[in-house]
């Protein structure tokens, strides 16, 4: 069950954890415990202390359970199973631990000589945390925490925290190995109780942090705050994994389900929200795309490069360790890895689905079997322009890094961009060079093209150069048609894409702007798309050409209405400030997003799937009262029957 307490009414609401349906509202003073599927234990103030009562949620029948004798200013806590209590009287610094059903004293604890007096007591899972303050009881007062294991009874650690917390905002992981405290400055600190080592999680709330908790497996830490946000952290690395928004007031909690897949929080906005932390029930289904593309700063950008197979079943993702991971999208399971012998900088899937092409450091361009990852072919370099009648020189393999690679729509041509500014082309089947290498002249010297794309008819090739402009060549006569300014001199051209009908060319770069051009003339077409808070790393039209998808260094993925030159809804939620690339499956019904650290998401792209998912999450339709609140002025017509 979910248990929610309304402090302005001294009432407890018990709801089914699966559906959120309220089963019964019971009078109580701030806490209640589920002892079985049908019975709960609640507390009520009485003349002699707290009277604990057992309540049958189905019938409402009540029976006395135990009496906790306490004064109005005493501090107390009860274990989750309602078997043991801890009490620190206002008149004494001594803590007494008792068996509730019999009143038998189990332990008496006193402060160690030279340490502050005990102030508060709180059970956290199977542990008792005793707080001592080095000053007045105010948020942020330096505190000492003594942590005791209940079964077996032993002290597992003592922590001195100079920053204190905003109340009992701390947690012990299930193993008893770590202790976390949420601070008034918005930060969260974790101590190793075995070694005493401490570390702050990377990032913080924008106001005081009010609560913190470990997932049952200890791999995830969640904090709540006065900023109405719920932050999800990776406990191992301390990195911020995601920010959950939905509350409109100060948030408290958090509470995990036993399997750790679901999280509950409450807030002063009166809402209790259930979050899908594991991600299995989200509109964007998470999967592990590989080991990530993060590398040392002097080894280049961490932009994740990947390609979706033509049948939409698999994705091939570059990794910082120099390997290519091939993952099944339906299951999120790895199929195989390709070891290239050097860091991979891009990957493309052949239109027939049989091969993968990779671009790598030190001029390595190769194709691989998409069935098992065995190498098919290596590609040599291309000589420069030859004068009439000159003998054809020996081909020399490129010695500089190759950053981008692309197949022509018919799969006959493979194009790649080298770090010296050349665009190289080969016959994809024989490996023979085709024509001359394309260059953009002096403007491209020392700059590489990060993005390549063929027009749908295969007769044009566009390249987005690092220096901030795009060039389009016609392949039939190897002529440069035009060049356009991607980011107004910022100097980071990253992405280029033709529309499915071949009429538009989209470009993106360092300013975060997306520009649309006439694909034949290079003239601007409509207003610039703005809103990306960072570089645009990838662009992809859907198969109708009505939508354009972009991702970038801010971690957000945006969908654009091409005709209106405007956002299509809100940005898809993702991982803040992690580099991301996105690509639609060929059918257009799914969108794949991959982040530099290795996580990925698969988003359904059809409105009918969004409606079905919303109804599944809600579990019911809106009531007439809710309809009036959220959809005012419209006749009652709920989506979920």
C-alpha cells in the first residue's frame, strides 16, 4: 500500500500501490504501517501518549495494538514492522529502545563523553539513527549521527557533519555500508561507514534538499527538495542521472517499492506522485546502448555516433573503448561487438542491411558483416586532382582521422570525411575509389566535416564542416553547387540532412540554431528554428518530411513541425547536459536517442501510441471534476474509457 499523511487533518490515506486507488482514510497522527495485505497499524494521540491501533482496511474494524508512553516534547520513532520503538524524553538525553508489544527494554543509550547530547531518534529501514546537534535545533546546525543496526544490535558508524541537514533528511543503505545526508544548500553527501570516506554527489538542488533515500539494491540515490524537483543519482559514480519534475511545491520522501523499480514522493502541493525509476513503463523506453563514448578531453568530443538498421530492429553504437556495440532494440540486449583496433568516430548501416561501415582514427575505414561482425573490406585513400594525361599515382591510405561516413541511398557509394578536409568516395562493393576527393578550399583547411548526407536521389552530397558552413556537391559532374553558413561564424558545423522529397536541406551547429535551405539553390527557406541550449549534433527528417528531429549537447531531443517552422510539442525528457544524438527508424514509428555515457531511449512516435500509453499510466479516465480543473471550457470527453 501507499500511505499518505495529511498534517492539517491528522488523517492517513491508504491506497493500492498499483493503481493509486484510495482504499480507506483513517484518523492518525503522521505515520502508519502496513502489517499485511489487509491490516495496518496507525498512531493516535491520547492522554497517556501514542495509542497504536490495528485497522482492517477492508472492513474498518479496529483493535488496540500497543501504547507508546511519551510526553508532548519527547522524540520517538517506530520500526517499519511496528515491533520496536526508540524514545528520547525531553527531560533526558538517554535513548530507550523497547519492544512495543511487551514494553520490555531492549537497550539504553547515552552520549559518549565529550560528544553533544542526543537530540532526535529515527529508524531508517533496519537501522536506528540518533542525531546530536552542536547548536540550536535549526536547519544546517552541525550534527553528529550515530547509526545502529537493529538486528543484530551493533553500532555501524558515527558521522560528524559540519553542514547538518534540513531535519531528519538522511538515509542508510540496506547493507549498512553507506549513509547519505541532504543539506540545506541543496547538496547531498554520502559517507562510507566502513572507511569513513565521504563524497558529495555531482550537482545539487536549487534550494534546500529535504529528503534522500537509497534504492533497495543500493545502486540509486534519490533526493527531494524545496525546488519541487526529484533528483535521481547513480550511487556508484555520484553522477546526476535525471531530474524528475511534476510537483509544484516542496517535495518530501522518497519511498521506493521493494523491487526498486518505482518511487513515490509527496509534496506541499498536496500530490503524491509515483515515478517509474526503472523506466520500463515510460513512453521513452530506456536501454543500454553500450559502454558510452566518453573519452579523455584531449581525445576528442564524446558525441555518440550510431546507426539504426534498415529493418529498425538493431542499432550499432560507437564506444570510447574503440568497439562498436550492436544492440537489439526490442530487448535492449547486446548482439555482438566489433573490435576495430582504434577509436571509432562514426558508423553507417548499408541500405540493404547486410553491412556496417565504420570511420576511425588514423584513416581506418572498413565494412563489417551486420550478421556477425566479421570484417568485409578495408578502404584505401584517394589521390588528388590529376592533370590531363598524367599517370595515375599509387593509391595511398589516408593517415588522418576519418570523422563521418555515409552510404548513398542505393548502397553503391560509400563517402567519408577526413580530418584534412577531404571528402572521399568509394564503390561500396569493390572498394575502388570514385572520381576525385571533394574539398571546400582554403575555408576547410584544418577543418573536418562532422556530418554527411546524400540526397534521396543520390546525386547530391552535403557536408557540414567544423568551421561552420555546409557545402553541397553534385555527383554526376563533381561540381560544387553552393555553400551555406550554418551558425553565423560560431564555427561548429555538426549536422546536415536532406528532406525525403529532396527539396530542403537542414543544417545545425554551434549556436543551437537549425536552418532550412532550398536544396537546389541554397537559398534560405523560412525562419530559423531556435531553442537548443547548446550545439546541434544530429538532424533527421521523418519519412513524410513533416517532422524534423534534433538532439544536441544540452541532452534534449526536440521534434519540429517543418511546415510551421515551430516546435512540435515540448522537448522529450532526457539526461540533462549529456551529449545526445537521435535517429528515427526507417518506418518512422520509433525514435532512438543515445547519450554519450551509454544510456539510450526508444520513443514511440505515433499519436495513437501516446494516447494508449497515457491511459495505461493513468489507469483510469479523468473525473468530471478533474476535467473542469485541467480542461476548462470544454465539454466532458475523456480519452480513456
